[in-house]
């Protein structure tokens, strides 16, 4: 902006006239409309979204006024007697989510590693697409698949586990385990519709998300270090163990947590598979459990206004827990993506 | 796989002809040893598992057979490799078996999920009336030449159209606000939207149920379902679009401003055209995700058995809801119809997904 001393012979008074141009840009009409409209919509969406959040949050006031603290500790859900509480569904939610993680994360880890480090170069785009496509498969389809196809096979496995590891409280089933499964009443009532079987459907739902986060981080593992490990005579596993996995650790953790956030809210596949029961129990292989989202999906109809507030409060709690998990996960993944690439 | 790999033949440098084009050494070939060890381990483990499973141990179930076979297979293959190879290579082989198993299991699960819907729902799918009839007056155990899911398909199309008509413009404009206009307010909006993507879809449904149906006393209708879907999809679309818009290189914007363009001209002529393929992909994937959502519909739309094209009155069915209510009815014929409807829903999702991919590929934009 400042005029340099010019080699030309310029009159001094001409320079004196040269004042800096006023740079304040007054927006033209179209810009004012553009900024106004987008800001208006942005604020509108902000208001709507905040109102929803506040509405859900404020429902906890009537809920706790009506049911008191026992809303959190009561495990039964008896709308007709107005005895309701979310202890058992909260436990069920955590159980289903954790079992789903146990099933899905090793598979996601293996698949992500396979895509980045084992598969031939030309398969990679296709495999990545396939994982993305799986993310678009509706939950109801996986629910149907588990209910009709997987459950009859999976109950054999859960029966075997409960028979041999039933001394672990978590894996116990209150039934006569020595009774062969094909000899039990139709539909293996003691094993069907358990938290573990519902978790299979949830695992199918969360697998793609975990895989794509892990794959993205693994793909950024520094090529120089990988080549260095290979040049030192390392096998592929040595490369993965010493370069890719340490580099992608936060991707694994972040991806798993994002998957956990998704698993907590998964509704319809769980509703379809479980035998709903409001019982505080940790026996994950035994028939009968419930989750918060399944409770909402099935309990809204016969709810009185107070019970509706209670359901909204339960939904709000689920939302807050998911939000916390997602936020932590986003932080972890962002750290992974910010590139801790070591220089070579 | 290792330094012991045999190099391909025909590498003797001909000294008479000067430099010969070198063939790249194959670093990943397997030796005959490896192949024989693999085949042997497969056969031996199958035999052992069969013996254990049917003769020795009181086990049952096909899934169990596969699990036991896999464990035995790892043990045999590791043992066979250890006979001739040092430990690092054995570890590599075990790791490979474990890693390769993951996509195989998932692929088998996905394939069986897709195929089972088609196979189990094959009979209804073969009847033309399945696509042009509704379920009014049809009993659950009626033959498949009666009834269909026209009402559900129409409901899904109507509900999704309204939801997209609400969520997409709002989401896109919000994204333009957060990504292009900027400022403190924009950052707040962005964080709130990001937070809202954590809302489980069933809670969106419950919110609409409470406000629209209970407090405002409206009927269950297709429009209520559209509202729930829109609430669910809005944050997802806004966030995905925001991410896509922020990837547009800042240099393009600066070049546009340097040419004297206004902000509106820059957004309309530079930013949006640049981001268009990626935006379309993000939005279509948002639609694909919303179209299969069941729980918001369960609470809001009601499930009619008859055709209803009016979203503002009377209950309205939809594909996911039809699948859910048929599958949970406990009638075998309805379970078959549920599978057939799931196959139709999968075709819808697959079409959306393929469209998104084609758009993304056309300009080589990153989705």
C-alpha cells in the first residue's frame, strides 16, 4: 500500500495526495441477502436443535419429581402399577454394547489391516467401497438376519459356553445346561433373544464405522518407516506390529469409541431379536434383556404423561452418554489424523 | 513374504547385450513348501475336527464346528511352518491367518445376510401382485398371490421426499453458513450440530411422538414420520456437507475474490461447483442411511395395511416398518414377506449407494 520511492521524478505534492484507500468493503446487495439468508437458516437450525436438546433435558424435572431417585435404581418397568426405573435397561444397554464391541472390534481391526497391509493394491478401493456399502445396510435387515438365520446356530455356541464356563457369573444361564439344546422346548427359550445374540446384530451395524476409521488411520502410517522395517528383514507382521499398530493406536481407540457411541443407540435390530424382560441381571447369555432404546421403541404406547417424561429422560441420558463418548472419540481420532508422522 | 523367496528364472544377465531390462523381483510369492504346508494343515485340521466333533466330544452345531476347525487349523499350520522356518516367519503366518479371517467372516456374514433375504423372500418376490397390491383384507397366512407392499413402497417414497425436502435445504444452507460465512456464531452452530448427530434415532422419533402426537394432538401420519426422519437426517447432512465444503481449497476462494467476485458469486460459481460431486455423495449417503431407519417411524407413522398417499391424514406404512411388523408377527408367511420386503429395501439402498459412487467418481472428487 505504501508507495515506494519511485525512480521517476514525482512531484512531492502528488505523493502527499496519496492517502491509503479505504478498504472497508460495504457488502453489495446480493451479499447481504446471501449472508442474511444463510445466517438466518443457521440460527433457525441452531434454535430448533437446541430446543430439542432443552426439551429432552427439561423432561428430567417432572420425571425426578414424580419418581424420585428410584428412577435410576429401580429395575422393574411396570407402567400399570407406575413402578418404573431404568436400572435394568441401562445395564442391558451397556451389556449389548460391550458384547457387540468384543465381537466387532477384532473383526474391524483385522479387516482394516487386511485392506491396508495384506490385500493386493487393486483390491483396496473395492474392499473400502464394500465396507462403506455395509454401513448403508439398514439395521432392520441385520435384525432379520440374526433373528431368522443366525440365532438357531448361535444358541448352540452360547449353550456350549454357558455349559463349560457357567461358573463365571457373566456367562451363567439359569436352566439345566446338561439338557441338550435340541431337546429343549421349541426355540430354545433359555438361550434365544439374549443380550449376546442381539449384540451380533449390533456388531454388524457398528463394524463398518470402526473399520473405516481404523483403515483411514492405518493408511497414513509413514511409508518410510514401513520400508525401513522391511529393509531390515522384517516380515509383514513385524512391519504391522512395529510401525502400523503403534502409529494407528489412537485410530483403534477412537474407532472403537465411535462404534460404541453407535452401539448404544442401536434400536430396531435389538428390538427384533431380544425377548424383552426388565430384570437386573448380568447373565448375558440368558434369554430376556432390554436396552434403553428398545424400551423407548416398545414402551411409548401405553405410557402415561409422567411415564412419557420418564422415557424422554431415559432417551436424554442415552443421548448425553453417546455425546460424551463421541466427543472423546473425535478428540482421539483428531489427534491421530493431525499427523504424528515422524520425519525421516 | 520373506528373504527366502525364490526369484523368478530368466535373470541371467547376458553380458553380450549390455544392460538388460530388469524384471522386478517378486517379494510376495509363496514357495511350494508353503503351499503344501497350507493344504496339509487344512486337510489335517478338517479331519481332526471331524473326529473330535462327531466321535469324541459331545459338541453340536455348525457354527461350533467352524470355530473349532479354525482353532485346530491355526495350531496345525503354525506347527508345520515351525518345522522348517524360524519363529518370526511362524509369527507372520499366524498373524496372516488371523487377519485374513476377519474380512472372510464379515464377507460371509454380509453375503449370508443379503442372500438370506432374497432366498427366504423368493416366493413373494416372484408374484407380480407383491409389487402392485397392498395388504388390506389380507390375512397373514394367506397365499402369496394375495397382498403386496405397494403401500409400503409409496409410503417410503412419500415420507423420504418430505423429509429430504425439509432436511436437505436446511442442512445445506447451514453447512454453507458454518463453512463459508464463518464467525463465532457459525462455530457455535457447528458444535451444536455435531453434538446433535449423537442423538439416537429412536429419541428423534420419541420427540416427535411427544410433541406432535401427544402435545399437539395430531394423528399418526406420514408427515409425522417425515418430521422425525428430518430431525434425524438434518444434523447428519449438515455435518457431512460442512466437512465437504471445508475441503474446497482456500486458494480457489482467494482467486475468486481477487478477481473481484462478491461472496455470493464466490460461493455460487466457485465453491459449490467444486464441491458438487462430493456434496451429492454426502447427501445421497445421508438419504441412504435415513431410508432404512425404522425406529423413528415406529413411533410416528402408524402402520396401515392399505394404500394411503396422503401424508397428512391416516396412518401410512413404509418399507422398514412393514418389515418390522411382518417379522415380529410370528407368522411364517409374514416372515417370508418381511424377507422379500427387506430385499426390496436393499435394492433401494444399493441403488442410492451406487448413484452416490458414480457421481463421486465422475469428477474424481473425494467423497
